[in-house]
C-alpha cells in the first residue's frame, strides 16, 4: 500500500497496566477515506488503542502513525489532524447546541466559526434545536451534537469510541446514517464497537481484537472465509458476523 493512501499505521503496539497486558503486539493499517472498525468485547483493549492513537496514552512498545505523524514524537501534529468522540458525550449541558459548537471553534482557533457552525447544524439536522440548552436534548440528539463538535476544523481522521452505546434502536440507526454521510466527505473514520451488526453495516474493513491481540482483519467477506472447513455449508449460506466472530475466537483458542 502506498504510504500516501494510509491514514493510520500501527506496528507491534504493546501496552500493559502494572502487570496486566492490555495490548499484545497489535498490527493494522487503515486506508484514507475509509471506515475501519475495531471490534471486540469489553476489556479487549479497544479504548486503550484509541487513547494511544489520539495521543492520550503512550505505548510501552511498537509504533503508531496517524496521517504520517508519529503519535509519540509528533503528538502535536497528530492532534491537529484528528478529532475524538468518546464513549461519554462531551457537551456542556448548560449551553445551547450552537454555543457548544462555537466553543469548540474558539478552542481550535478557527477563523470561520459561524460558517462551520451553520454547516454542521444543517448536516446533522439540528437547526431547529440549535438554540435549546442541551438539557432539553434527547440522548440521540446529544450524541449527534457531540459528533458535530468533533468535526469542527475539518479533521482528516475522526475517532469514534463506541458511538452508539446507550442509544435506543431508533437513535442508533440514525447515528449509522450520520456516519455513512460523514464518510462521503472523504474523512477517515476509526470506529470501535462491541456490536457485531454495527461493524458489518458501517465498516470497509474490520479488525477483531481479543484479549489484546488482533485475531482477524479484513472485509466482512474475507472474515467469513476464515470459518473452519467443517463450516463450509454455513459459508455458502452467508453466516452472520457474530457466527464468524465466535468461530474465529474458538479457532484461536483451540490452536493455542
């Protein structure tokens, strides 16, 4: 792959907390303008990976580059080209939607704050509620605003750490549509999720993280082909990603 086509490159990434390994020599690459999903259960190391890639945490070993910048040696450059929407919505509930967006614009020292605010309010369908306090927003609306805030300044890479956690089914589907619209603008999206269907619906490529290791990495169709030979009939019937995930993990455990 041409380096210019790579948004994120991770090699041998390792991290432990005290004597507990969290990431064990993790490798993967993410194409520019694509959606990459890091799939795994709670405690698999997904959030730790995002924290390292967004310069919030230093790795113990290995390397990670975002848009060509080393996350340790060039952390300031990395922060200039990325944005992060974490598991918890990072909005000021006393302010209005418009005021939250303007605040981010000021913190980023943007010159065209008003223009970007109006563009994002329109893109996320928040115009009618823009001047309401966030206290009046539903969970889905707050999450959409949080994502809009992360796009102030037009970042090249957006990190979404379990963006639909806690949302009801309708709000979750709406968020999926929002992320799909986002990818049409050429932004690279790095998504973590424990929802198998979510990864299948949104991602160009999926990496499965299990006990700190990448046990599979590919497109949905490529992952389906990893099923054991005894499951050939299931492959013909297009197994769900959940069946693939379980088969991969069981296979890995059996070969230890």
